């Protein structure tokens, strides 16, 4: 069971952003794709700001604010949870599969956004406003999935509420350091038992050396003389 946890922040942020964009786009289409005063004479596709500056301005402002607030909460929660050991450190611990997945997903969306932003800048500079408007909408929708990707980062915090399930500075669960907790595997338990048995064997299998000096018998055990005739 996932339960309600910190992962809800990026989900709320992404849904608010996506809902705001869909509301603006649907309203503009249902309204007959009007040509606003802020648009160029040759432009037939409205920018997001063109639609948001009209009757749906409250939706545009509220959606942007809520998206920003919950996205910031996602950032702050991630740093807090990593500091508390609820999430694995995000540097130098490539053995964690979820960190690799998160990295490649975010890198994928960032590269797409950069490519679209460059194309948008070129179209705007060359006064090709319709392609630029399409690219702006595309950039906004792709950003939605980037926000959703933080769900992957925060989801593991659901399983690390107990102290022994948290991550240490070496990136491994604390339960593995103490040989306890649900994170201890059967192999680790076997290794711990083997080490314990080895220590017991070393303590019991100690050689004794018997010597007699001046009619007094000494027994040496681990370098410590023990007199037997005192």
C-alpha cells in the first residue's frame, strides 16, 4: 500500500498544471478559436498567455500558483527526506536502480525541452508565430511529465518510515549495518552466523603450553601464565 505520503506533492502539481493547460486549450477551441488583440495579424494559433489573459485569467493565475507551490514542496521534501535517510543519497550511489531511472527520465525530458525551446526561439525570432505557438504549447505539456517524474523520487519514502529501514551515509539501509530489520537477507543472516561461529571457535580452540619451573607447574594460555600449584 502506498498510502498518502510526500509523493502526493508532484502529483498535485502536475495535475493542476495539466488541468490548467487543458482548460485554456479547450476553452479557446470551443470559443471558435478567436483572434485576440495580443496576437499578430498573421497569427491564427494563440499563445498560452494570449488565452490566459482573457476571461480565464483567474484559472491561469490560480493554476500557475498552485503548480509552483506544490512543485516547491516536492523539491523541499526531497532534500529533507534525503537528509533524514528516508531516501537514498542522490550522489555516488548508482547501485540504487530508482536513482538511475529517475536520472534518465529527467534527462530525457530536459533534452526534449531544450530542443523545443531552441526551436521556439528560432520561430519567434523569424516571426513564424503559428509554429512558435504550437511549440509553446508542446513545451508546457512536456513540462507536465517532468513534474510527474518527481513521484518516482518520493515514492520510496513510504517504505522508510521506520528507522532501521532508512538509508545510511553509505547509501545502504541501516538495518543491514546492525544485521536486523526486514532488509537483512538470508545470505546476510548466514554470513553473520558464520562470523559469530568463527569467533566462538577462536575462543574455545586455544592451545595450552605446560611448563615446570622449580617444581611449580605453569600453564600458558594465549600468552597469560596460569599457575596450577600455587
